[in-house]
C-alpha cells in the first residue's frame, strides 16, 4: 500500500474545547481515542444513524478495521432499507 493514502489524521477541538483525534476513512470521519485498559485505539464513525466502531493496536490495523467496520455498517443499512446517515 505504499504511496496510497487510505486515511488521514487531524486534531480538532470539540465543544468542550478538548482535543480529539479524527481520521477519515473512505470519506467517513471517525473519532479516535486510546483505551488504556485494552491498550488499543478505538475509533467511532461520526454522523451515522447508528454505531460503527473499531479497535486496533496500530495505525495500519486501525485503517483496515475502520474500512471493514464502515463497509459492514453501510451494507447492513442497505439490506434493511435504513438511511445510514443522521438526518
């Protein structure tokens, strides 16, 4: 995958002025946090009409698991006739 840009990270401040790490995977933005209990990164996609989260121990896994998570979420929504995005 050398040279391919599957996702990118950015930092922003939320309403409470707390720094968040954001990543974009397949044009979907997710918030990334580190869970010290599991020693894993956790991602949760934003602006969906449901939950699509993913866990990984490193960035490459995070990107891969994020792609799997959003693809499954969108597939299930399509099969069930559910709008995947918040209105």
